[in-house]
C-alpha cells in the first residue's frame, strides 16, 4: 500500500515549518518572561506591579482571541495572522525598550493581542491548508511546538538575561518572529476568505475584555478572602463572577455549560481539562520543595517530564486512525485523572516524592492526546465560515480556564501560608478537585461527537 504524504511533504513543508516556528516563539516568550521578570522589576523599579504584565497579557490575549474569530471567518486567515505577528513584534519591541514599568506592561498587552490573533488564524490555516486526514498530525505540530520552549526556555532566557540583559529576551526574538512569518507567506497568498457576513463581531472584543477582567477580579477576590478582608472579598468575587459569566455567554457557543452535543461540548471539555491541568501543574515544584525537600532543579524536572509526555501524546493521537475521537479524548482524560489522584496521594504524610516524575509523564501524555483531539473535533464539525469563530471559542475556553485554575491554586497556596489550612492537605484537596473536574470532562467527552456519530462512539 502506498504511504500517503505527511505534513512535511513538499506541498506542506513551509507551512508546517512556519506554524512550528511561530507557535514555538509564542510559547518561548510565555516561559521566558517568568525568568526575566526579576531583572525587569529591579531595573524598572516595578516590584509593586509584578503581577501586572501577566494580567495584561491574559486580558489582552482574550481580546485578541475574541477579535480573531469572526475576522478570520470574514476575510480568511491571511490578514489576521500577519496582523497578529506584527502586533506581537511591536509588543516585543515595546517591552524590550521600556524605560518604565507602565510601558513594559503595555508591551506585554500588545504581545497578548498578537498571540490571540495569530493563534486563531493558525488554527484556521490548519483547516484550510491540510486535507482532513492530516489535521491530527498538523495539530500535533502545534502541541509539539510547545515542548522545545519548555525544555530550553528557562535555560536560554536565564543565560540571555545574565549575559546580555533582560531586554534581549524580547528584542532577540524579533528577527525570528519575522522569519517565521515569511515562511507562511506562500500559503497565505493562496488562502481564500470564507465570506461570512454575520453581524455582531464588533461586540466580541468588548465581551472578551469583560471576561478577562472577570478572571483578574476573581483572583483579587480570592486573595482578599485569604487576607480576611471579607467585605472586599464578597464585592470582588461577585463583580468578577458577573463579568466572567457575561463575557463568556457571548464568546462561547450556546449550550456549552449544558454540554450540548457537538462543538459546545468540545469547547466545555477543553476548558475543564485546561483548568484542572494548569492548576495542579502550577504547584508541582512548590509541593516537592515544601513537602519532600527537593532542590530547585529537581523540583522543576517533573515539568520537563510532562512536556515530553505531552509531545508523545500529541504524536500518538496523530497516528491513531482506528479509534473514534471522543473515545480517544476519554483515554486522555483517564490518564489525567490517574495523574491527579496520584498527586493527591503524594501529599499524604510519609509519601515519597519520586513518583511525581512518572505521574507527570502520564499527565502530559493525557494533555498531548486531549488538546489536539479537541481541535480535530472542532474543525471536523465546523462549516468553512465557522472555523474561526469556533476555534476562537475553543482557545478562549482554554485560556480562561487555565487562568482560573492557576489563580485558584494560588489562592489555595495563600490560604496555607496564612495558616488556614495545612499545606499537604491543601494540595491533596487540589488534586482531588482536579480529578473530579476530569470526571465531569469525561461525561462531556461522550457528547463531543455529532448526533449521527454518537452510536459509534458509545
């Protein structure tokens, strides 16, 4: 039997390389900024505003995702993608040349918008540039593109910061980002606009901004709870929840919260698995240091193991053609649930810490299977003039849930620091909650196929 060409066959090679380069650089910047931030706040006298660059990126990333969806459906991916790359580059230049913390925050916000625009456009590019049977492998490229930055990002950015200065963590990426954009120009020249003419797209950025502000306000409310400022906490939590719900009602497909069959369930499941995974991941190093006495390097190695597991899972799902996608999604969620239960067990008195390396490989494997699979399910069920809108909703669900998950984990850590809860008990509760969220996602996985396919999935 003749082997079908893969995603690096001559007709798709430049497109695949361009996607890999662009996503890798976006991911590297997200990782590198954490390493550079101590030097940034020292030089710009911005310690009091340490969290603002992260919040600005999150909020404006949601705005970019909100803008990109219907824009891509109206005009195709060329203009949004090139605009996203241009705005991201402008953000790099602004942050790298900042003389004041406010300017640095502005640069991070521009980077967030650029990544949001480009991410949706790249997703739509997968739908239009590759045939359906290659989409799982094309989406595996996107997942794998996050692995290399996770492996080398902290070391490279730390070395650059130490020897060249933190500004080059941003400025040094500019030529690489532009080169990655150039490799995508050939396929973008041949792209056509789906021609969607539906109204309402101008409201999306406002609701995305509202949702992003809701996430930040909810985090502030959680911190107020830990600080014992009850009245302020109630006000912030109420306002944040209202803003978040109001924003997401406009941004996500109707029926997402009810797990309506098809794309709404896929979007909901993506949010559930992202929120649970990133919440637990954010406390893995701290748990190993606090409970098991690991050193700084050893406590960070599980994240490396998870990145490798993610890569393996992404590659595996791209090669599995005999299993229905919703069933594959359940397998990935089962791996995540096992990981989270194991993490909770490691928080028990007397439990060893070394199994975390194996557990986090399993967790990464689950994410590597689930994330591209949700992408394939959305693309397969989207009309040509809906791929941008549905891709935007999928990524908004991911980003919002990840922000909520990490914020929630941070509040829980704050509660343990305040003496309201033992650290081991708090982290065990977090692991069990994440497992419960995965169980809810598994229920949703059975509804991610359209009605006509549900019999085959079940």
